[in-house]
C-alpha cells in the first residue's frame, strides 16, 4: 500500500474543519459542511485502504485476545519454505535459535518497502549490538516474478549488511504470506510493459522468537526509535 498519504489528508481535513468553524453565511456554511463530509469520506477511504492488510491480520488475531502484540492469539507465522539469495531452499529451520525480523514486500515498491526496511535497519543498528546479533532481518518478496534471488541480493544490501532476501515460487510465497496473514495483490500493468505494475501489500514487521513463535509486530509507521526501544526490552 504504497500510495496512501493519510497525513496529508488529515491536514486537509483539519484545514476544512477550521474553515467550517468560521462564522459565515448559511449558504457558505452548508457548502463548507459538504466539503468537510467529502473530505471525511476521502480520509476514511484512504485509511481503510491503508489498514486493509492490518485489519486482515488483526481481525484474526483479535478473536481470542485484545492484543495483537503478543503470541497468545491464533498462530501467526510458522513454517515456510522459500528460496534464498543463492537460489537454495530456505526454511524457518535455517534460523532456529535466532529471532527473525520479517517484512514482506517487493523490490520495485516505490516508497513503503524502502521506508520499512530502512527503519528496520536503523532500529537494529540503534540497539545493543549483542542483542541485535540475535536477530536475523529477513525481507520476503511477494513479487517472485520480478524479484529473482540475484535481484533481491543486490536490493537488500542497500539497507543492511545482514538483511537477507527470500523469494520462491508463486505457491511458496503465497503460503508464507498466508502463514503471516499478509495480504498482497499484484496490480494491473501501468504501461505497455507487462512488468510495469505495483503490488498492494500489508506493511507489517514481524518479530519471531527463537522458538519460531511470533513475539510481536510493528505496525507500519512505527518509528525506528520506538522499534529500537521495544526491541531492546524484548530481546
Ligand atoms: Ni511495498
């Protein structure tokens, strides 16, 4: 979900609210109110799009727990079988005994994935190095058609020296995403080039414990500082 800018929308809404509060002629107030309604509608829609993946996740996790931040709900995560940067099969067992910090996305993502990955890297670099060393940061592509192992290897190196990229067959990626309650949808081509498309996807960073169970997740927009603080306490 790369193209939503809730902040800008809320600013517009605030501006509209200020205008609507100004004493003016009834006609103007009415059109002001209409504008406000319209803007409110846009904000609600943008917000709904922004959190659709999160709701998908939270809706499931909330059935038995009011907190989505603990592993007490129904299982999120679990076994996966993917393909590593060297083209070899990688499963969750390869990270046994380590924490995994997992983010699903795609390398052609215009801004959401780069932001999340760079925040994740910043947070890891901000905590005690001994704690950081317990964590394997992992980027899982939801766009295996374009994200080859070689391409992923180059991409992840821009963010963090220890970040690894995993991809796989369509089926493998689908199953891994399902396990983590990650929603994604390949968009229509934006030009004559069939490879020119965006991918809608959930933007959540998962922290999985050495036992393979979900420890917590970081919602999109969590600052690196807040992430580092929570990681420092959890690791
Ligand atoms: Ni993205």
